[in-house]
């Protein structure tokens, strides 16, 4: 009898404990349900704070609002405009009369042939420009008469093209010079006939509505991958004589490639338009 009574007592105590646990569990569930809206709101803000970009602290530069877009770097980059890809000069016209460009196109190469300079049919502003060129294999002439051509940004600011391999001339007239304004930092020229490259970063000068200069143009040039012009300020139109002066012009102007009477060859010309609202 004693053991049976003890068993009954223990069984009743266990049942009481189970009941207590059930009551506490129900109480806990009811509290969670009552507080659920607040709990969800707190969770939402925690998740947002974890996923958002860190806020800029005092004095820090605010983060950009948009993620940088994705492009295929190529070459050429997927967002580049192909000005000459080796097939034809349909994006170019004669500077003389606006008719079709008459340079010879053969085997993916456009060659200067004495028919005059060519200009793009489309205007461009701030840009990244890539082109490849080669002076004649057979060396003729010297100084400015040897493998001479030029790239005219906005149709008026010349980056000199010249066979500057063992060819003495005035310094701001060498290959890669901002003509008659800045000599190249170094002479990175290859031998005559070998292909060379220019990579140019150009920012157009800004003028107000009355034609007054607000901000000079700037240009950076890499010749065969070597920096030769380091964000220099263009002083005005380039020319053989006289002081350079700015003449107001629209933001977007055609590019020009010069026919200086030497059979310089060109290939792989492409351009990327740059957008910088701060300029």
C-alpha cells in the first residue's frame, strides 16, 4: 500500500509539472502573438540596415546612388562606337566637301592618299578614343615631312601623328604632342612601318552662352601604352604659327584625321562617350 501511495503521489506531481509547462507555453505563445507586429517591424529594419550601403560619416564623400553598369571590356569595349573597324569609312566624310571619305581601304586598313582630311559624320564631346596607326615602311623625308598626320579633337585640337623614330624635330611637334603646346613626356615611338596605338582621354572645353571660356579642355594620351600627356590643359586651337586662342564651339563636334600628304595607315578606331555631370 505504501509503494502504491508513493507512486500515485509522484504521478500526480509529474502531471502537475506538465500542466505548469503547458500553461507557461501557452502564455509565451500568447505574448509572442501579441508582440508579433513590433517583432516584424524590428526584423524589417534590421534587414534593411544590413543590406543598405554604409552611410557616409561626417566629412566622407556620399556613396553613388547607382551601381556602375556592367560592360564587356573587349577590346573594343561593348559600349564603344566603332568608327573604323576595317570594312569601310561610312562613319566618315571628306572635310573638303562633305562627300564620302576617299581614303583607300584595303585588308582592314585605311591609308591616307592625298584626297584630303576626313571627319566623322557624328559629333562627340567628352570621350575615350582609341586608334592604331603606322607610318610608311619606306622612310622618306625628315622632321615634319616624315610620316605626318594628326588627330583633331573637336576638329581643332591636334594630337600629332609623326614618325618620331630617330627623327629630329621641334619637341612640341613630335608624335603624341599637343601640337605646338605640349611635347610628349617621353618618345615612345616604334620603328617605321610598325603599328602604334594612341589611347586618348579628352574633356571638351566649356563656354558660357556668350562664348566666354568657363573651363579649358584637358587631354591625357597614352602612346603604345605609355603615358605621354598627363591631363594637360589645352591652351586653345592648335596651329603652326601664332599664340593659341580659344574660339567658342558646341560641346559635340566631329573628330578629324589629317591628310598631310604622307601615306600613314590607320586601323581599329573606336570611341566611348563619357558622361560626367560635374563638368
